[in-house]
C-alpha cells in the first residue's frame, strides 16, 4: 500500500506536468472551476480530478461511494490536485467555500489533496452529525490507516467510523515506524520509488507543486474557520459585477418612481424624505468606486429607500404599511432576517441583530456564520461605517451618516 501510494503521487505529478502546457491558454476563474465540480457532484457525489482517476483503483473509489452513501445524509467528496498555482491557490478551505456556494445543497462536504491523506470538511444545513464526531472520525481514520495510506483509504475509513454509534476513540494501534526509515528498508520495494524520484528532477518539481504547503496537517490539528484574503477577493470579483449591474438598475428605477411620487404631508412626507435620502446616499456610495462591501452598503441603502417609498405610497393610498424585516446583518446577500432579532454577545458587549435563518443556526451550533467577506476576514473586522453599524441595523440613520461623510472615516 505504501509503495502504491507513492507511485500514485508520482503518476499524478507527471500527469499534471504533461497537461500543463495544453491548458496554459485556458484560464478559469475560481467560481467557474467550482461550478464545474458542483455540476459533476450532482451526477456523482465522489469527484476525482482527471489527474487522479487512473491512479486511484476503481475498487477503492467504489468503497468510498458505498460507505458515504451508507451514512444516510448527503456526502460530497472531492479529490483534487491542490497546488499554489491552481484556481483555489492550493487552499482546501477555498475549494470547500466556493463549491458549497455553487452546489447549494445541504450535506457534508469533504475535500482532500490527492497527494495527501488529510481530509478537510464543512457541514451545510446538516444536523445528523456533530463537529465533535467528524473531528474524532477523521483523527481515528488517519491513525488507523497509517502514514502510507492513500486519500481514498482514509476517506473510506472516516465514513465507516461516522456510520458507527458514538464518538470514535483514539486508535491504540502501535506506530509502524517513520516513513523515511521504512522507505529505505532494503528488504522492501521502496528503493524503486526512491530511485525514480531522485532520477527525475522534473517529477520533484511536480511533487513540490502538487503537495505544496502542508499547513500543519497532523492528525491532532483542530479545524478552524477562516476566510483567507484571496477567497474574499474571489467572491468580491464575482459578486461585484452582478451587484453593480443590479444596484445600478435599482438606483435608476427607484429614482424614476420617486420623481413621479406626489408630495404628501405628515407621516407620508417623512417616509418620502427618508426614501429620497436613502437614494441619494446610495448614489454617493456608488460614485465612490466601491469595493464589494461598499456595493452591498449601497444595496442596503436602496433596500431601505425602497421600503420607505413603499410606506409613503401606502399612506398616500390610505393603506396599511407592511412591516418588512431588515436584511441579514452578517451578510445582507443572504436576504431578509427571519424571526425575532438575535442577541449576539462578544467580549462583554451584547448586540441585537436581524439575522437570516442560516446565520442564526450557525450561532446556535457555536460556529462562525457565513459572513460577507471583507479585505481580510469578515467585513466587521474593518473600521468602516458598515462594520460599526452592521449595515445600519444598530442605528436609524445610515443615509445621514453617509451624507455626513462617515463612509471613509
């Protein structure tokens, strides 16, 4: 098994090196690559990159499929050649984030670098398994299979453990020795692989790219939540184009409707003025060459202005004014808040925020919500008007703050 796995890595590296010139002229965005994988996962919940399909035995692939299916909840497994130069910049968390966003299905998402054996995972709207059991199953699978196991063998063992009741305990299997000593053992076949690697410098280069930086991928490592800056940049680039188009269209449409709205008095006039102020503030934000977070801020301002306009129209027609929830404070792109505002506590400070169902559930699970990304992590890490007010949900006059020049403080 040890020699087979090393040969698998070498074969995959050669595949990548041979394929690289042919694909040099074809560049995909991270979102396009994620969509390609998501499309394949809809047909087969085990996605193996073409670089590994011939290297990983069919019976091992089927073992992974069967044990994942036996869990009773959706499991999406990806074996990818993650390198610093790929669409995901070699980051498992990036691949998981973008594929989950593209597929938009509940389940357990697992990705492993085909040149490694350390599975990374994320849960989406799946309550049948806990983070504690997932982490314990991964750790036990890594211990059980040994350093020389291939990715499919570790995945199959991990899914097998997840199917068992209770939390898997740490393996008591004795260590089989260090990798360096066993490969060089004169009684085995490891010397064949060693000679092949030493004799092929180009393969070493390929392996270096293939394996990349292993960020402490030991069995005891705890999974942490972090959105790297390049993920934020990727999401921003994709959403910025769409948001710019949609926000500009809403700015024009609402402007025309406000211009045609007859002047009212009393409460109706207050709503009308608030709509005009929100519209003007959104236009000001859009004129400032905004980034993703600013674009979302303009969208929020227009949403508030639209609700004020609808209230003014309802009052003028002597109709009841509908109460419309705010957009989600953690990520307005999630849509409207659901239920009552949620109390969020941090460092002795309590905020009451409107949150969507997904973010509310994340907090209940004591996990990080899928926040709108800023320049380096969640947008609220930044010292901006949007962060200070959680997009206006902690104050009443977001448009006034923009008009006073607080946007760039």
